[in-house]
């Protein structure tokens, strides 16, 4: 494990040197770099001799900081700090769930650095279209009066959704303005995903603009997208993107 510091917080990551362009895995909301997809893709990259980076945002995994203090912008800047520290050449982003949103932001804002993109159950704008849109009046009042609201989670303890997360996210939305992705892009989505509806994947595909963009639906796959067949699909998708950019 390696560590860098940003804004006084330690950011943990694992970097495997290898052939460029490097593959960068960006995890989801309250996930960490020890997840099944991150480790499987790292093993695949090692076998290919491909450079690979996985990381923990602040407040996630073994990085420093509080999860409740974070936001989409904070976690994007965490990712960029680690990427810039280790990778000088263009790279391919693989973003899972919230990591898909962060990957889209980086691809939009740094077109000269992002050579390709793969998303897995991408959740762009989920703070607005997911949490805020689903809150009833009582939850919205609680959010404004206390600055936070607890939301049940199938993955353990309730998620604490903060007013800061919601309001900062409104400045990071990608589905309200043009989203140019002039690179090879592969969107992956399970039809049984109850956290990120299939309709979101279709909306993203319809909204984004690019010459080489595909959406693959996997019937019966849930949000984890971590079964053996799903993992192989992720690997094939990354390999296809690398091939398309001439790597």
C-alpha cells in the first residue's frame, strides 16, 4: 500500500507499474479498493503486464478523513491527486457506481488525459436524481434542520446523507449539460440492479455524445456486478477499449 497526503489527509492506494495506458479503478459510494471488482481487475492487469491503479477516497477504506465530510467534488479531487502522483500518460478509467459519475467528470474535464472509459452501473447525478428525488417532505426538513439524514442500506449500517453532499453535488451534475466523450466508451449495467435503475443507463447512453459508445445489459445482474461472468465482461470491456485506442 502507498499513501499520499491531500489537504492534511492520507489517501491510500495501490499502484502496479506496467504498460501504458494505465487502467484506473474508481470505486463506489462508501466502497473501498479491496472490493471484488477492483481486485479482479488488478489481477487481470498484472497478467497483461498493464499498469493499474486502485485507491480509497477520503473517508473510504483505509484513507483518512470522515465519510460525512466528503462530497462528489472532494472524492474526484482525491482521485485526481492520486492519479497525477503516479501516472504521467493518458489512462483508461473504470468507474463503478458513484465511481462512474466521478469517471465521467474527469473524462469531461480532462479530455487530454482520459484515453478510454468503462463504467459499471454508473450512477451520475445520483445525489439529485436518487437521494434528493426520493426524499419525502419530512426527510427534506430533517436534512435542512440537522444537515443530515440517515438512509437505510442493504450493505450494512444506514448511509448518512449530508446537506453538503446534496448541495455540492448540484455543481457536479453531468446529465443537464452536454457531455462529450470523444473516446472509446463502454457502459455496463445489470437489469436486476435495484440501486441504479436500468433506465439510468439508457439515459446516460442517450445523453452522452461520442463516436464509439456502447451499452451492454446483463440480464439478472445486480448492483454488485461481481459474479464470474460479470467480472469477465468487465475485463473484456477494458481490453476492447484498450484495443480501440491502439494500446
